[in-house]
C-alpha cells in the first residue's frame, strides 16, 4: 500500500513539479507553543506567469484516517486561511464524492493522478509573521534533510564501491589459493626436468636424436636401471666385433 509521502511524490513529479513549485512538508501555522495545526504539505507556485499562490495538502491513505479528518473540517482553518487552494490527496476508495468539503479539491493517486474535484479558488489572508517563521524554519529543516539525504547517498555509494572492491579481493585470494598449488606443481615438475637433464644430458623441452643403438642402450640403462640392459649392450658390442672380423660392413645408423 502506498504511503502519504509516496502519493505526494507523484504530484511533485507529475503535477506541481520542482522549479515551478516549491514543496514543504509538515508545515505548522506557527512556531513554538502557538502551533495548533499542521498541513501534510504546502505547495507554492513560484512562476508569476503561472500565478503565485499557496496550496495546502492533506494526504490520506486509509479510510479511518480520512473519516477523522472529515468529521473535524475546522482543523484545517488555521493554515487553510492563508492558501488559495486546499486539496485532499488520497489513494483509491478512501473518500466518497459527497464527503469532500465544499472548499476542498480532491485528487486521487494510483500510480498516476486524477483530479476528481477541482479545488475552488479561495481568498487567502496575507501571511502572518508566525506563518512566515514556520515556513522559514521548515525550509531550513528541509535543506538540512536534503543535505543529509545526499550525504547518506554518497556514503551508500562509497560503501557499495568498497563492498565491490572487497569482493574482488576475496576472488583474487581464492584464485591465488589455487594458483599457489599450481605454482608448487610447476616447481616440482621443473625440479624433475632438471634431474632428468642431469641424469641423461638431454633437455626435456628440446628435440633430440640418438646416434647409435649403443647410445640408446646407454640411455635406457640410465632411465630403467635394469641389469638386463647392460647384458644386452655387451652382446650388441660382441656382435659388432664378430661382424667386423667377418669383414661385413655395418651400418652405423
């Protein structure tokens, strides 16, 4: 359900817009102990080309709240007498047409606004110093509130930025955790490659060829450590010598 502030915000956005109008909320007819009546809002038309006037607003979003107001219409008099227009602003099904006082207008708001009864033009009294003091104080409070809202917004934006940065840091830390394992594995593999190079004289990341079967057997012996490899090597040498005695040419490749 919409709040009173929300339905007034619709009018501020769509009907009595900023710049051409000035809005003041919870305005009393005086200050201090002489304050006897509050309007939910006062709207001042600020452009002479559109007419300079002051309008009072009573915003109601519940039937019971409205009926209490309806039964005591004299409550509006202390501020209404300074206004050219007096409006009742409600959500749907709050006030019946026959209930609207003669000197009031009625606007219904349900996402957008609809004027159900035009507010008659009144003959306002000149504002007193009591009303002026109340309006000035209200304006000062509104300015402070606006500044505070802006400051809170800036703080929230900064907090959101910090949260985003923290999330990025957390992600980096998680990734570094897994990366450190990869780094450890890389170091282990590098040590194995260096050991392979020391044992064989071969670079693991370079292509190579073995010149003779004898060299192949030497490498196999280093890699496997099998005793049978040594015997195989000895037998191949013997076969090589025997072929030489028979004057048989051997293929060195």
